[in-house]
C-alpha cells in the first residue's frame, strides 16, 4: 500500500527550501529566547508609544480636536514604524549569524554536506526559518497600527503598506548580509561584528559622509545625491515611505514608479549575497589578511616592513648593550613581569587572540578608529563653526561609547559560551584553576580584545575639550561613567555567557541590562510623570525580591540576567533617591541613566541639565552604585561559579587531589 502523497504546495516547499526549513522551525518553537525577544519588542514598543504621548501632552497639544488627533496618530505611526525598522537590524543578525558558522563550530556542517541536501537548500532553509520568525515579530505590531488608525485621521492605509514593504525589504537586506558573513566567518562573534559593521557602514556611514561632503554643494548636486541614496539604501526608501509629504514630493517629481524602483538595487544586492553564500558554503573560510598577503605589492610591503623591524631590532640591541649596566639596578619585577604569576587565560589571550582568530574584528576596530578620526577632520575642514558646538561633541563621543559598549557586550556574551561549544571550558573546569581565576581571566580576555577601540572616545573627548565644545571635568566624568558602565556590562555578559548553552541565548540575556536601563526606567516617567520616584523604588524592590527568590530555586540564563539587572537597578535607585523632589520629571531616573549622564556631561554648560542639583554629587552617587554593582556581581559570580558552570563534585575532588599531589611533589 502506497503512502499518501503530500499536497503539491508542500512538495514544492520541500524541494525549494528542503527539510532544513521545517527542522529549524520546530526547534525555534521550543527555544525560550524567541519568546523573550517578543516580550522585549513589545515592551520597547510600549515605552516608545508612552514617551510620544507624554511629549505630545507636555507641549499642550493633546486637545481633542481633529487636527490634534491627526497629528498624534501620525506621530504614533512614525514611532511604531521606526521601532519595527530598528528591530529588524538588531534582531536579524542575532538570529542568523550563528546558523551556518555554528554548524561549522560544532563540526556538524560536514555531516550536512555529505547528505543529499544541496547547498541552496541548506542556506535558504536556515535563512527562511529565521525570516519567518522575524516576519511574525513584525506582524505583531499590525494590531497596534490598526488601533492607532482607528483613533483618527492623519495616516493613509497606503502609507502603512508602503512602510511594511520597506520593512520586509530590510529583513531581506539584513538577512542576506547575516547569512553571507555566517558562511565566510570562522566564529559566531566574527560573523556578528562583521555584519553589524557593514550594515552600519552602508546605512549610516556612507550617508553621513555624503551629507558632510555635499553640504556646501549646489542644490542640484545634493538632490542628485539624495536620489542616488534613495535607490541604493533601504533607509532612504523607509524615510520616504513613512513620511507622506516626502513621498508625495518625490512622486510629483519622479512619478509613482520611483517607489518600486527603490527596491531594485537593495533586493539585487541581497540576492547577490545569497548567491555568494551558496557558492562559498563548501569553501574553507580564509582570513582577509591572509588573502591580502598573497598579493605581490603586499609581499613587497611586507619585505620592507621586515627589514625595518630588523633594523629596529639591531638598534634596540645596541641600546641594550649601552644601557645594560643601568638596567641592572632596576628590580626584576619591574623590568620583566613574571608570567607564571599572571592569569593563564589572560596570557593565552595576549599570546593569541582567542576570540578573534582571523583578525577581522581587530581590523574592523582599527578601521572604525580611522573612520571616526577622518569624519571629525572632515567636519573641522568643511564646517569649522560646528566643531566647537556641544551637539557635535555629544554626537561623536556618545556614538563612540555606544560602539564600545556594544562590542563589550558581544565579546562578553560569547566569551565562555563559545569556549564551552569548542570544548575548551570543559577542559578548564578539570584544571586546578579556581572560579575566581576563570572569571577574572575572562574579564581580562574581554578587555584585551576591546582595547584597540576603547581609547577612541577618550581621544575624541580630549579633542572636543581642546576645541571648547566640552569642559575637561565634564568630559572626564562622562568617560569615567561610560567606562564603569562598560565594566558592569562586561561582568553581566560573562555571567550570562557562563550560564547559557547557545550563543543567541547569551546575546539576548546580555542585552537585558542595557534595555532595562535605557528604555525600562524612562517608562516610569511616561506612566507616573513627576511622581515616578516612589513607583521606581517599589518596582526595584519587588523586582529584586522576586529575582532573589527565583535565584534560590534555579539559576537559569533568564534568572541570571534578571537578577543581575535587578541588583543594579536597586542600587542605582538607592543612589539617586535623594534627587527626588516631585517637581522635575527627569529625576531620579535621569540620575541613573548612563546615556543621559554621558550626554549631559559633554555639554560646556552642565548645570542647565541638572538644574538646582550639584552635578558632581549626582555623578559620584552613580559611580558608587556602579562600583558596588561591579564588586557584588564579581563576588556573586565567583561564589556561585561551580553551580553556574555545572562543575560536579567529582571534578572538584579530581583537581583537588591533583593540586595536593603537585604540592607534595614540589615539596
């Protein structure tokens, strides 16, 4: 008896996407991080809507007239569209970058390649499963948009569908980049950083350079540049689709065909990246620097560099012979550090970049450093009047610190979970290394990899202090605040990485802390206005008690992320409680908001941001909260290391006996 045949549409689906698509869909339905992502997306959408409503009501325009209602509906629609568009470029790389490279790290990609599955089925199956999850996430905002449109006029249904079409284009655009770099990279972290970097270059960097270079150009040249940007960048198409006035203006000048034409080049580029991903699936990823070294002119430069290093080594040896008698008086501990007394994980990272084996991330950091410096010089040359403006200082330094914080979160989130997937952490757990040595060494590993980009915001802050856009005490306080917050984010990411079993779970859990501080705390201002202080303290206390009880029962990845965030939220609320007076709606949430503090401290007139409160006292209180949070999180992580890492009693006895045997042999 023959088995019943499948429906024709399902047969076509299986032939085109293959069984990988259905397998990934079933696995995603069982993973909690997709549910937590929906929760984070819904909370962010709610916060932004409340903030827009409060801003609209604050200016006294919340009158129940038709024009005011239409203006409010238009603002809410723009807010929802911006949140959806930003969520695409935030979550799509998280979902997709670990698909193919994760199979390569787990050594299961070779098994897939030995089956009857084609390369197209593997790549498109993994891409389509994540795209379906992201489309479902975006479609969750349709009921909100429908309710907004029922509140009054101001938004055309055609504008809504145009915006959704551009968002789906952005999903294809970001997904093609993510799957391509997942194929050609050797680690998940490398794929994530390369994807975010190139998306930032195409979507933000190129338009900024064009605007800075063509600001003084004739209007015809600027309009031509904007037209080109519209047809090659999804951001331009999104701006035109979301803004009805811009769409009507472009439709009158170019005709109604311009909007479908704006999809051609981004879609073609996305399809080209997908084709390249299918072609390079069976090829071994080769580092870019290694491919570059194969060029003839690069070989000549390398020979000249080696000759220069040889001459420098001879000069150094001659200087050592001359000054050798003077160096004898310097203690050995100062002249040469004892490597045996250092953390072995840190030494391993210093000898070899364990989280950046191919050097792509280091190259991206240096490129970002040069790009930022070049952009500052371009602004100084073309617009010398803006270089001493506080808004320029806030924009450059805040964006630089945001890049550093994002890189810290990525490195910390993938540090231990990546070593666990490669089996290295299991080997470390059976060594005599203690929990303190492992977590301290991991923190130093993160610092070793972030260090090339860490000094960029410090250099920018010093430059803007020299131009007069910022004052030295404020710039120093801003950099110290951002540094302490990056340290806290690193420890939080290490805790999540130690508990997680997959890279996406560690990434989502790591980003819980910045999302709670940057978006969750301002939600209280939108809900309670001037009286948000007592609800903040009550919420922080209840959140801390609930997560503490939760941590006593189990220490899962969600529990660790929420408990760490709750402790810092409670400490920061306690440190900023004295700023509450019931009159100014920015405090005490502003006194515990790292973004607000960094931006306000970069202004040359800091007092206007803090009104009648001494800004240095507010900043010192927040520093104290950050320092206590860092010390407590490190202590808690060391104390519960064996439980978080699932180190068994047999392993403890094993390396305890090995340590005693080594000590007896030494004596």
